[in-house]
């Protein structure tokens, strides 16, 4: 466990295993891969580590540009709770969320984000933007990055390598 993860455990007494949660998110990402979608998986857990919502990317299959894994997982968690506020929840994502997904997490009052690999082209939790700690916003999200980073990055790299070679069809 890295120091950042240990600090997160100690600070919040999180009874759940971030590595196990990320493995579940990776299972979701593999579903996206198998469906020809960008392989991102996400889940929302409560402060006891219970999964309230999980999903994988589906914008192509649903013809919905907002159907990112994080958005779908947040929607499912809010539906399960019967509340649009996910106070105390943790969002686990295989890849650093984009601005849209970070905006949804902020609006839902997610407490922490745990992600695997950074996204230097669109990441909004520290790579390209940092919406997690922007003092101009009325909510902050604690960020734990790098959980199973290599595995998360390799799945993404494999997908785009296969897409470039034509093994995975490009979308129109």
C-alpha cells in the first residue's frame, strides 16, 4: 500500500479495500472493452464499502455522450439511495474522470475519488484540470490516485492499439 493509500485509510478509517474495489471497476472496464467502448469502469460505494452503483462506458451503444462509466454509476447510486446527494460516498474509476464526470461528482457531493490511471488529455482531478480542489466551487473531493494504475493504463493502451490496427472498429 502506498503512503497515499495508507493515509487515506488512516484518515477516514475506510473499512474497505481500495484494490478490491478497483478490481471490480476493472471488471466493468473489461465489459466496455468487449462491447467496443473505451474501457472505463466505475463504481460508487458508501462509507462501509457497499457498492451502490457500478457501470462501464456506454456512450456509443446508448447513443448518449453523457453515458460515461462514472455518470452511469453515479445515476445508479443516486437511484438506489433515492437521493441525488451521495454524501460520504467514494467514486472509484479506472481512469481519471473528465470535467463532465467530475462535475457530476461535485454536484452529488461525493466525498472522495479513487482512480487508477491519469488522463493527461482530459483528466479533471489533477492532470489537465483540477476540479476536485478548486476553491471557487462549493465542494471539494479528496483524491486518491494510482490504485492499480498499471493495470488500468494497460487495458486502455491495448484497446487503442487494437483500434488503430482495425481489430476494434472505429465509431462514426
